[in-house]
C-alpha cells in the first residue's frame, strides 16, 4: 500500500488510473466512479469511515497521463518571488527539493525510515462541559412531556456533603481536622442528614466530574474504599467479603469479616489509594498463601470458604484461560499496551443476520495474534465466542460479579478452538525440542509447563498410553500427521533431529489433553 505510517498521513497525494481498454459512446458518455475506501476506521453503523478527507476527480482523453511531480502547495510557493518567500515557505521548497535530487537520496531514505517509527496514536472520545448547562427537571411519572421542578448537581443527603472545595483536596491526604477514626473509613454513620449542595447558580457552575471523583474518594465516604477493596478481594478469593459486590447497600449481604473490610479500606486510603500496595498485601498474606486442600467435614460446614479456612480453588476467568494456554505453549506475546487485536473468529459472525451489518474482521498474523486476551477487540453486538463460553459478560452492560459455569462447550473450546489448537501444536514442538530425549522426560516437562507439578505415576501411565496409541495411528500410511501437527501444512516447521511428523502429531494430541485438564485452568 501507499500508507507511509502515522507521521506521514494527512498529506496531499496524486494517483493516476489508466483504463484497460478504450470505451465510450457516440452520443456521449457518463461515468459513475465508485471509491471503496478500506483504510479508515469503523463508524457506529459498522461501515468504513472515509479516509480521504477531500478529493477531486479529473478525467482526460490523453494517451499517457501523468501526475504532476511537483505538489500543488510547492508549485504555489515557487510562483512567489524568491525574495518574498517566508522562512517556512523556503523550508517547504527545500524539503521537496531534497527528495528529487539523487545526491540526497541516502539522507532522504534515512529520514523516511525514522518517520516509519513514528508511534501510532490512539483516539479517545472526550466529553466537554457546556458553557450553558441545559435545564434538567424532574419528570412527572417519567413522562418527558410533563417536566416539573428543576434539579441541580448534588448527592444523597444521608451521605457526606459535596463541596466545591474538594477540587483542592489531594487524594489520600485529608484535612487532619476532618480525619475520622483509623478503625473505620467513615465516622458519620450516626450523623444527621445533611442538605444537598446549595443551589446557587455560581456554585452549580463549579461542580463537575472532578468534584464527584473527589467526593467518592473522600475519607468521609462510607462506601468508596470498601467497594474497591471488596472487588479486589473477590478477584482473588472468588467471592467478596460482602458477597453481593454489586450492592453494598441496605439490601446487600452482611460482610463475613467487617473488621477486615474496614482495615483494608483504611489501609488503601492511607497508602494514597495505591492498588499495587493492596494487591501485594493480599497475595503475601497468610490467608491467601495457605493450602486449598479441604477435608469433607470442613467443606460440609463451609462450602464457599466464607470463613477463609483455606486458599481459594476456582476456575479462572475466560481471558486468563486463554492466556494460560498461550503461556504454557510459549506463544504468549507479553507486549503491554497498544491497539486491540483481531483474534481468530468464525467469519459468519460478522455478516448478517449474525451481525447488524457487514464488519471486516481480519485475523491477526504473527506475534500480534497471541496477545493477551485483554487486548482482543470486543464488539458489543458480537461477543467473542471463546470468551462467552467461559462466562465472560457481553459488552452491552456493566458486570461486577461474574458467574462460573461448567459445561461441555468449555471442554470443546479448549480442545478445538483455533488458538488452543495452535497452542497445542507449539507445545508439542517445544516438547520435542526442549523436553528431553525420551518420552517419560518429555511428558514430565510438558506436564509441568501446564500445571506446575510433575505427573503422578497413574497420570504418567495414562498419558504415555495415549501417546503410544496416537503414534501407532499416525504411523499408518493413510494418516496425514501434518494436518493435525502444524498450522500451515504447506509450510511445516523444522523438526529437531530424529523427530518425525508422526511424533509431532502424537505429541500434539497429548498437548491438547494437557491444555484441556481441569487443573490447567483452575486456580489452586
């Protein structure tokens, strides 16, 4: 293509297209020219945005049309007398001149190679406050045709008040005169109700989202720190200290350890709301580091581990299931940040009726194909199938607490989904290259990569038996080992010395079993 990178976009360009053969009619010819622009982004209707800002079409009957080698803006500057050109105009002419002089070609190529390294920026939709806020009113019975009294920014009267002065409050550094007891994030549990923010016009003008953010992290807030701590605790233990993490109000379940919740909340605030500190505190605690083994009697009394008598044991989230397979197989791309990637997905999902409109989903190639699942492009109207099978919520609503199901579709996904199959193939190839010289050593090496422990005698016997069966199967003349063992049979990988395609296919079958183990996707 002609894309020269983000640093060289949005510049004037010319293109000349010659017809394959002459055409026309005696009475005159009307041309209908269609431009299909494939380099822009997508709009909300799943159609390509135009990537040509402004363009002009010209038609000629000339035999050999050519584009003007001198850009229009340069030619306009050249029409100005030299002594009347500004320094900026002289620089523009010089920049064009060096591209046309052979002696400057080497320097020009170096400059262009540096432009290719210009980072691609990301666009973000931002909101701006209106200079004249619109009049917002209560609606009688919710009917927009029956507006009632006007409303202004404010907070519930039973909570701590909202003040414009919170603009100057530094997070985690409250006024000592207003600092509550260290034992609790809030000291106004029994305080009388306070009135909403004054409704003066000047005061309302000063209230914005920053004011609300400071109000949420105010030391007087009874919920801000508790909600944050409870959700992080839920991520590690599978259930929050308050099990209803989406509701910490009057209808929520009571906390199993209220003192612990308060202590962690205060610790979070006093450490400047450092989530890194909170994560480190939890994962280095004796509670989290204890064994997940449980006796039948203990399990009968506390099935959900509300007493924290053991470490959590639960299946990880759908995104982590995919990342585990990529990491175990050696394919995981640890790159941090950047644009979303289009992981392999069935093509029928992006055409009607499965999709509201046609959507181009070009599967990633190279290392970008194996980015962490968090970077997978998410379409609100088309959930990603692999993640959906593992209870990842859709993008059309907020989800605070995920459910965990156990269905046959999950096993079929880790066996047959494109990325998981590619992971099994690469794990098999790594096993032959790095796992050792005999099957027992290789099996132990591959097993340890998936579940972080060596196999038991029984597990080893079962898997070695499977390996022998698959080796016999793929050694037959009718078998086509490359179809299972490699992503592209036309370009098979280089096998280690002594290895055969049948061996690679056999180990691929074993690797599929290892990646499909319940223990592989379970947090112990």
